[in-house]
C-alpha cells in the first residue's frame, strides 16, 4: 500500500503565524485593538469595525461543540485509514469558532465541553510536521 502525505495548509503570512503559535502549544486568535472583537481565520482587517490594529491573544483553550459532521468516506487517500472521524466546529469561550477534530468522545452532542490539545500531523519525509489544534471531550 502506498503512503500518502496529508494535504497541508499554506504556512505563510497570518496563517503561518497562527500555526507558529500552535507549534508553541498555544491557541491564539487575533483580537481587534479598536473594538475588542476576536476573529478567526486570521485576516488584516476587522470585519466588525474595519480596523487594521490587532494583537494575537491567548485563548483559554476551552469551548463547546457548536456543530459537527461525521466523515465516512475519505475525500483524500491520506485519510482513508482514519474513517469514520468527526469534524467539529468548536465555539471557544472567546466566541471564536474553529473547525477541528474531536478526540476522546463516546458520543457527540451540541454543547459538549471540549479542551484544546495539540497534535503534530504526519507529513512527507524531511518536512517539519504541522502542529494542529484538536479538541478533547471534557474540561
């Protein structure tokens, strides 16, 4: 059987900065310096007030399951051996919603409390593994 590398997101610009924080074991999101709104995915301007002034702020790492889907058929060969798996949207305590994976849950339900963990993803030989935020059921 041929091993397939998992698709990787771009790791430059603001997206690269997000993944750099994850590699340090910190879940951080942008926060507008003008209106205090948290945001993800990262972008230059605030969608609420249009300001280009912001900072990376540390998340508590806690949230709840907002919604989910269960993948039964892999859309990429690299994920074939992991099906079925849940793709969830977590709403963090800061109000940010992030698409991620769930571990440690016997069953899914709306409002399920979750806590962030970090997992290094397998990549091709010689390439640094990408560290992703994933969430574990419970707090």
